[in-house]
C-alpha cells in the first residue's frame, strides 16, 4: 500500500430520474434568492424550463456559453450577473456551460448549482479553464466547485448518440489518467475503475437505444465517478494535449478527448502497468488487447471519431501543437518534455491519422 493524502470535495449530489423536481428545494438550501440560469444558445429551451420552475427566484437567462470559455464571454456573464443582482448561478448543459459558471464564480464568488446534460464530469471539480489570446489556461480554486449537482437521466434522453459517446469518452479520460496520477489514492482508484466500467457498459447500450433510461443513468453515474476523480487528483499528458488542441486550435472538446485518449494511454502504458491493468479490466477488453487498443475500439465501434483530421485539425498544425505541449508539460508518469518532442509529435501524427494502438 502506497502512502497517500485524501481530501474530500464539499459538494452535494442529487441523483435520479426526475430529480430536477428538487430544484427549488436545492436553491432554498443554498440560501439563494435570484438565480442566473446559464446555457448554450442551443439549450435555451431547457434553460427556459428551469427559469419557469424557479419562478420569482429566476433573475434571468444568459445563453452565451461556448466551448473553452473565452475570457470575453466570461466577463459578459459576470457583468450580467451583477446587473441582474444574481446571488447564484444555475448551469444547465455540458462542460461549456459549467465552465462559464466557474469563470463567473471565480471572479464573483457566486455559488453554482449544476445540472449536467452530458457526461463531461466537470461539475464535480474545482478546476476551471479560460481561453485568452489563443491559449487555454487552467487552474484550481475551491470557489468554482459547484455547491450542488442535480443528475437527472431524463434530461439526457435527447442527447444525440454521437455526443453521448464522445462525452462519455471524455469522462473516461479523467478516470484513466487518475489511475496513474502522482497524487492518486485508493479511494480514487476504486471510483476511477468503477466509472470506466459504468460508461463502457452504458455507451453501447445508448447507441442501441438512445432512450434507454437505465443506460442513461449508468452513463451519468459513470460521469459522476470520473468527474470526482478529476476533481481530486492531478491530470497528466492526455489533458495537456487536449487543452492545447482545444484552446489553441479550437477543436471540439469531447471529440478531442475521444481521439487523443488511446494515443496518450499507449504512450504512458509502459510507465504505468498497474493503471493499464485496471483500465483494461474495467473495459472488459480481450486478454490479448491493450488498454489503449480497447479504448480505441470502444470509440470506433460506437461511431465516434478516432482521427484528428476528421474533427478539423490541420496537419500543418501538428508541429506547433507539439511545441506547445512540450514547452510547459504537465507532470506525467513518462517524461513528456522537450527531450521527448519527437515522440509527442509522433503521438499527434498517430492521432491525426487515426492509427489503432497495439
């Protein structure tokens, strides 16, 4: 047994089909009177339903959330919250909306109630990301951790299969890297493996029948577990790659995680054999297959993209991307700094071409 330090995150989770019905109670428990509802432009209908449910407690709707949280959007949201006299934010949607809520909370201290409609998992973390000048900067701050999270599988029934799969792969990435985190611990290892297992079970079922409420609940359960891992331990090379490709080259967040994950796991595999065994066991992969190959197969076999060229990456951008990654690397079980620039460049090439790891 290795030595470890574990700090639990102070958040409240309300889970179950129909749990949106508890929204008013949860706002009351926060002591809030005027909630600003956040969403993307595409989710205004859901945001309107939330605002109607809140009635007089709804200060308004800010439907400007976008990927990677541009600093300009964060400032607009903060200013709108102040103008309307909001004393909390309700973020309904995926990682983009939760990220906007976090950016507002970072500056204003407003408590966040998150209602996830994807499997991003960021609602369980004190991690924020803001893009400024073409670079995505991330950090950790207790102020941005949502105080309450309502997981209602009924709100995910209309999430398209493609988005469901890539969002689920995004969540799996948090758990996979958590298994070899420098500050990992046995509690997070258990949650990571169970989270991967739940999502690996749920995604094929959702592809078979998009309105399978049990599969949707499994996926949200997995997202909760994987997001909790992300919020408690540090991430490594995979997340550095995705933050670079998303923030600097504006690639879609969940799709980037889906494509890069098998390649990053293949790179780190030799340095983290115990983590690879746990990942492979959770995926239920064939004995002769690797964790990286099984992750690739999970994405490909459920219709998700597996090549960067298919999600908008230009081959000419692979070199500058590699330079950004190695110039300021995250901690990683295998060195991924300047000396490994050639290997990181090859990793990106494999991801660009969609090559299945061995």
